[in-house]
């Protein structure tokens, strides 16, 4: 049993990181009061723009720099498309679920259409992504070293740093306090002089940036090719947000759980102990676990009270 965990764990972390950064984006959006179920679509836009940028820049400059530029472009494109959701939800007071669903529906079709017209194929392949490596000294620590510090990507530590900064910003800064107040009682926040619309725009834009990064990370770590989808990871990230009770560390635990479930499904055929289990059972395993988790934790949900509610300035 331990040998299976030891084999799977490094891959589980790789699958966890895109989920984690995307769920953190959803956290900022919903904490500000805007529900964003368009995370999956924003990840697709990020994966498309990141892979296209790397596709054209690879071979022209330092390879590692090209990958980071691709991630940056993915974040910017994620912000751009998240503004559509922000404008509809905040300025037009549109139904936030419908607006997010529209983002998801547009993303797959538009990106495949653009990919076919730009590259002649619906897929965009990059030559090489980030290479995994062992962390010196730390990888030699018994048990912990094998699990956490072997075959790691630089993006893993970058995203964990973002997690720590996000937790600090949300709970220890004035901006974080204002953002959380806009998701709990926006009328009181407005009465205290907070520009609720501006804060909500900030929350949605961060969700776009983080989701775009999440999509790009899939390309530069384990996928290596854009195919017009992120296999529903945006919805798993949304489930992780709920499962983690809208708290950064809770989200970390939830995404690791779902990342592990996804890894079991993806690597089952190359691990003898798991190969005996019918593949179809392992393929649906992450999604069944997601549904069960949502059912179990739905009653104890601690969602921001004003999440999903349009804000009418001046209304008490």
C-alpha cells in the first residue's frame, strides 16, 4: 500500500496545483459576492492563450522564460474574459449562474475555432514544458522527502507562495477585510465608504487571472498540448471551493483530495496493484467522490451570505 502512495503522490501534487490556483480564484470572486461557475471556461482560455504563446515563442529565447511568459499571457487573457462576467453580474445585475455558464459554453467552441484557423489544427502542441526535479537535501528526508520534494515543478512552489499570500491578504489586510465584507453584507460595507462594485470587480478579475494560470499550468506540466478542454477541472475546482468552506487552507486540503482522486484514475493502468480494477470505475471515481463530498458538506456550508446576490447601491 505504501509503495502505491509513494508512486502516486508526486503526480497527485501535479494534478492538485491547477485545481488549487483555480479554486483560489473562485475564492476571491465569491468572497467579494460574485459566484463564478465560469472557472472551467476561464481555464480553457488560459490553456489556449498560454499554449499559443509558447507555440510561437519556443525556440526564439530561453525556454524557461518562454514558459513563464505563456503563464503570464494566460493570466491576462483570463482577466480579459472574466470582465465579461463581471460586467454582466455587477453592472447589469444579470443572473450570475447564467453568466458563468455562458463563459463555459463560449470557451471550448471559440478556442477550438481559433486554434484551427491559426495553426490549422484544433490542437496546439508545445515542444517541452517544465521539467520535474528533486529538491536538494529536502528530497533526502525519509518519507517526507519522497512524497513532497521529489519530481517537483517550479510552478508548484510558485502556486503555494500565492496560497500563502492570498491567505495573508484575505485575513490580515484592509483590502481583504473589505473584500470579505462585500460578500457578507455589501450594504454595510458601502455605508462604511467601501466601493462595493470596485471590490467585486477586483475579486472577479483575480478569479480570471488565477483560472487562466491554472489552465496554462496544465499545458506546461503534464499535458503538453491544448485540446479545447481541461477535462472539467474547473468544476472540480469549484467543488473544492465548497468542500474547503471558502477558506484558503480548507481549499488546499480539498484540492489535494480531488487531485489524488484524479491521479488514481489517470495512472491506474501503469500500476499493477490498480490495474485489476475496471478502468471505467477509476475514470468516474473523481466525479463520484465530488458528488458525495458536496452532498455530505452541503448542510454545513459556510458560503458568503451575499454571494450570488446583485448589489443595488443605496438599498438597505
